[in-house]
C-alpha cells in the first residue's frame, strides 16, 4: 500500500511535513473524515464493540483499532478494521482479504478475525471490510529506529530469531495453508522433495510491513513473534495452471520473496565492504551475514533454498545460546529482555535514551516526557495491520 499517515480520533487534524504542507490532498482528507465518521457512528450505536482510535490511512485504505465491549485489561480482544478509501480501492482490499484467507493458519503472516455479528449487521457500512488481529509491538522499522537512537548493538540472537520468522512467513507463501491439497501439510514447513503447488508473491515486503506480536511460551519466549502484513499488492499463482506456471517461472517468484526477505535484514547495516568479503560490523555473526548476503544476490542459483534456510536458522538458534557468545554480555537472555523492554514494551511511556545514559539518575527537571510514537510503526495494523503498524510502501 502507499505510505500510511496517522489520523487522530476525531479525524480532523493531519500530520504536516517540515514545510507545513498537508500530507494529504483535499480529496483524501475528505474521504478520511467521512469514512472515520461512518465507522465511529456505527460503533457508537453498537453495544458489543468499541471504537478506540484511528491507526492511519493510505491511498487505498483506512485502518482503525477497535475492541469487544465488556472487557478490560489484557484479556480485552482488540482487533483492526480496515476499509477501502473508495470504490476504486475496493479491488486491492479484496485481494488482501482473499490472500489472507489462503494464509489462514500461518502463524507468521497476519491473521484475520471472524466477527460475524459485526460484519453481518444490516447497519454496517457497505463495501469490503478486513478484520484482523491486533499486533501491539510495532514494526521492525520502528524497532530499528529506536535501537539506533539508543546507540545499541543489535544482538545476533535477536537477529537469528527475526530471520527465522521471515523465512517461515515466506514458506507459507509457497505453501499456502488453505490452498487446495495443502490441508494435510504442517503450516510453514517445506516438505522434503516437494515443489509448491501455488505461490503468493507479497510484492511489497520491507521493514514497515513486518510487525511484532506477543511473546509466547515456546518458540517466541525471548523475542516476540514477527508477522508479515499488508497483502494489498500480492499476486497469486496456481502452478497447476500451465499459463500461470509459465508466468511464475518467468518472474522467478521464489527469488522475489527471498530477495525481499534479505532486504528486511539490511537493518544489520552494510554487511560487507564494497568489493571485499570483510564484514563491516565485527560483532555481526559471520554465518548470518553470509546467509543474508546470499538472499540479496541477484542470481537465483546463488540464493539459499527456503527449506534449507529454515533448518539451518532453527539449528543456529538452538545451538547459539548465550554461552556461544563468550564475552558478549549483550547476547545473554537477560540483556535481550531488558533491551526489548526499553525499546519495545516500555517505549510508549518512557523516552528511548542512549544506552550510555541509562544508569544516570533523573533530576526533577530532566524527567522525560512521554515519547511521541510513530503511528506507522506503533500500532500495527495493517493491513491488519495491527499494531499500529500500518504498512508503508516505499
């Protein structure tokens, strides 16, 4: 989708750029106000749901954070509602809905939420509507921005986990869980000796279109799960159809997704000196650097296989515990938890300060004000977006 911008709950104020010019033209302003008013009016008359705030909008859609009524605290079910800007944008939203239907059951891709009593209401505004889970911990882009502001080294053990999330999301694009014939395949696992029967090309995968969800007690006990959002530009290919298969092969779709995944990893900085095999960042795990560099190769034959990458990355996570990185205190479980607490979990109420200032006591005059959160990475929404992570397109 095109770049999202934040709108306030009343939909009457808009962000301005450095020159003081409106970021939206008059038509977009009018549509945002009109669509937000429709949604707020509907929710004000529906006792079962609560309108919370606008998450942002782009050329093709507007997203709002909502919740079920009657709950409070962490058990309250929050969800994201997304609607097209106008009838011409309906096609893109329909594409996203259809794509997410095929990806139902893929943990590392945005998941839709079924609220039949909401969408089935005769009073609900007409037109396609996407309802998705809410991802509360912001985009990968926001995390990297905060780490950079803080001057923190990104732990390798965090990078490996983020990379595995992206790999699994891409595997699901090659083996969509709900594609006919895939119902007996485990989600996000590439069966040995098999070729995909279908493929989804995301077409817009970058660091603002991947969003962090929650921690869980298993695979994501140290770093929250990372999910791909914003499938409005996605293309789907039925590889049993000869014509679509030829188009798929000519465009090298697998190459496209793997390359995009590598682009998401460039947050590690320039991996190598130009014309040299010397890793620029001496703290970056050399195996991870080489793997990412291969993903960025413009030669398909050089790119790693998704199945092998998943196996190798999972192995790296298992064996590269904190004991593997001797003399690297930033790689311990506790250091990573404290880092994420500072730049992700607590960052909405506390200023993200340089790491060298963390231990300094605050004077009465120096108490930080609440941080102004970048809406595009804060809620993630998305296209579903979630969190507030409204997906941005480059």
